[in-house]
């Protein structure tokens, strides 16, 4: 990875990539501009490019993740000098840094109090309101974090990131229906996001297993989960999580289809339910998912160009394939 990768780094970078980027800190900080002018004169008379400060922000995030607090602090100080302490983005980065370096819960509560004070002064500061939710989750106060997120979404109902966070919060509290509802809102805003489609499939699969096979809605959730995974790999042909979920769901569906009656496996036009898939269709999808996962694992392990995946996900995929093969042998 080079310094250019810090300008627009991909989201959810794996730890190895984050470590490589954070190791660029000495070179970036030694060559970055340092204005001696106070803000806002630093904003007016500097001629550096926008990419310089995008690099500093992304480097700060990488350094926080790797525990390089000194470099992260230097990035924060330079951003503060450049844009001023009252800048909303700088404030959010400041509290992110303070949350990450807090020694204990008492220090975190101090950060939370300061964030809440600023939110009361300016309720339109969405970045600080999101930081408040993050700190509440760190303090293991999910109910308060949920209330804060719902309040934020009343103010900004088209924020897909906040809906996704709310879905995750509901799931952590075993509120499956609410988690699915929140993820539906994400899909309304970003219908072509393959990761969101796969996440919906995961929620439906988890809900189906939580309900139990004796409940009629479990079968419907499995069918809908399979469709969501199919949509995710349709949008992104080499999406590992999509194929992983598709293999899990189709395997479970094949077990259920062999037990349920024909009467249970019919469409319900009044409720808008689609007709359930046939056994032959599910078998083909299961075979497709197995073949594609095996290809991804093989090419990723061979380090072929364009087949870079998170190591943990590749290991999980390989274990799933091995487990499935062992079941077939038995």
C-alpha cells in the first residue's frame, strides 16, 4: 500500500491493511504542511490540496485502530490548526480519539458528558450525535443508544448508516423484527448495496433459526433470506459473504423442504408472499454457492490478483466447505 491509498481507503479495511497504512505516519507527518498562522487565517492563505487533509483524517483513523496514539494525536492537532476546534468534523474526530484513548469507563463517561453538552448546544450536529451513540455502545448502554439513534433518525430519516447501526443495536438485544425493519429502511435508501442485501439475508436467517422450524414464518424467512443472498451476489458476482450466506440458507432450506407439506409451501397472495422455491431450484443454488466459495478460497489462497479477501472470512468459508464435505462423506 502507498500513500495514495490513504486518500480514499476502502471501508472496513482488514487489520493487516490498516497496519500497513498506519506505518506511513512518519512519512506523511514529516512532509505535510504546517501552518504557523492561526485559524481562520490558516484556512484562507494555505494553498494545499484537499487530498492532504483527507490523508490526515484517514491516517488518524488507521492510527487509532492500531494503537499509535502519538501519531493519531499529531494528525488531530494539525487538522485542528487547519480548520479550527469548532469545525464539526474536527470535533467528531477529537471525541473519537478521546474515546479510543480513554483509560477506563470513568474517562469515557467524561467524554460522553462533553459530547452531550455540545449536542444540546447544537442539535443539528449529526456527527456528534453519532459519536454519542458510539460512546453509549462502548459503555454497554444499548437501550440509551437505541433511544439516541431513534431520535437522530427522526431528525435525519434518510441516513442509511444510522439505520444500519440501529438494526445492529436491535439485533444485539434479540429484537429480530425491529432489526429487520431497520435494515429494510437501509435497502429503501440504498437498494443496490450488495452488502446491505446480504445483511438482510443474515438477519432473516438468524430470525428463522431463533423462531424454530415448527413455526410457519421460519420457512418464509428462510426463503426470503435466500432471495436476499441471491440479490447480493447478483449485484456483486464475487461477494464472499453473499455466497457464504446462500450456502448456509439453501442447505437449511433443503432440510426444511424435505419435511414440510405441500400445503405449507404455497404462496399467500393476500399477504404478498412469493411462492416458495422448488427443491430443484434450491439444490442448484446450493451447488452454485459451493462452487463459487471453493473458487474464492482457492484463488484467494493462491494470492491471485483481484481475489483479495479478509483472511478470517476466507478461513470461515473453507471451514464451511470442509464441514459440508464431511457431512456428505458420513
